[in-house]
């Protein structure tokens, strides 16, 4: 699908149709979720759902709609770190979902097969299977990489430039910009920034994939292989020299779009040494799910060490045997 086709498809969709807003509401209501900064809950919106949807749609149509700041929530990530999530209001969720309804079918079609997160009919398990596929084809050297604070560091101006390739409707572009620039409500007040997109916004996952679309295309077209799930990805190659070169190329590409690899979460490794990706442990030709990986990886490693130890003992016995034979022959 070409960029022109994608743009035309977006134009043909009836973003402002009441039916689109109804479908958006149904998806938002199904997911439930907490109230945003205005305190309005799903049950409260439902009490006057027809009037509320009509009013919301009308405000978007006549350009009087204004997204509210996101309610900041901090979720523990482990090791003393926190992930910041922005909770939008129910009304902002509906508008974001209405946008997603018309944008995703067209834009998603141009995405690379190397991208697996936030996409219809794909999951992290498909990404795990693809890693195994490339391994079996000889791509056994791995750059196991993570992008530092990916959502927070996205250059919004660059992102909107990418979006213009697929959308020539100024109203929709302005609406997307408003949704990702609304700021965050904190105890200290409303915080705004010229970079980043809010984690928690309905449309953010699609935009996050779009921002790395050229990255996906570039590294999928070379002699290395890419498997990406949001900001976690693997580059796979057939030799150590190639994977070392690929790391430099990745760092250069990401630097040009304002991103960088996480120094403590990025490594060059090999299937023989093992690594973790998307809650799975990869070791040699085996893959272990997260809940069982610790024991199984240790067991597999122990078995490998036992084999190596047995092999070493056999070798030592053979050497001793050779030395004995030599002595006997000499004397």
C-alpha cells in the first residue's frame, strides 16, 4: 500500500460520523479504566450517553473541543524505578478512539513485518516465534536493545511530519497534535513539554510505531534481521563483526531522531550464551516462558556444564591414556 493510497483511505473514512463515535464509546466503555482529571467515570458518562456523544462530536466538528491534561499516575517498574502513565478523561478517550478507528486500518498496513507491538492480530508471542525463525536460519548473533524513555523522548514535530505523509486533513492533524500536547496534571500543577507523547493516550501506541517506521524499514532491508516490540528490539546477524557494525548503525540512526539506546539494557550476545526478550529466555535452541525461565535456564545451563564437564573428563582420560601408551611404548 502506497502513501497516497493510505492518505486517500483516511480521507474516505467518516471520522465525524455519529456511528464512529458510538463505536469509539463502546470500546472505551468495554475497557473501563479510571477517571481522568475531570473526575467523570464511565458509569457517569453512560447515564446520558446519547446526549454526551452528540455534544462531544459537535464540539469536535466545530473546533471547540479541547483535550484536558492527563492525570499522572506512577506505576512501579522494579529496582526503585517508576513508569509514568497519563490517564485521559473519558471524553478524550472517546475522541482518541474515534481517531484510531479511522487511522489505524490505513496506517498499520504500511508498517514493517518486523514490528509486533500494538498491532491488530499480533502479539508478543508472534515476535518470539519470529526470533526463533531467524535463529534457525543462522542469525545467531544478537543485539539485545532497549530505547531510553522512548515515549518521553519522541520529537513531536518530527512525528507530525511523518503523520502528514498519511493524512492531508488539517483538522485531524490539529486534533492529534492537541491530544498529544495536552500536558500532565501533577501535584505541582500542569506540566507541559515540547517532546514526548503520553503513555495512556489511546492514539499513542499507533504514533509510537509510526515514529520508528523508517527505522523498521531500514533495518529490515539490510543483511541483518530486526524484531521489534515497542521500544524493545533485537537485531540478529550471522557473524559477530556484522552485529558489532549493526550496533553502531542503530546508534547513529536513533541519534538522528533524538533517541538513544539504554546503556545498561543493551548488549551484544549469542544464542549460546542466552538472553531474555519479551518475558522469554532464549538459550541455544530452547525458549523458556518467563514464569519457568529461571529454573529451566539454570537447568539447561547445568546440563550444558555437565556435558562440558563429562566431555572434559573424557578428553582428560584420553590424554592420560595417550600419555600412558606413549610411556609404555617408550619403555
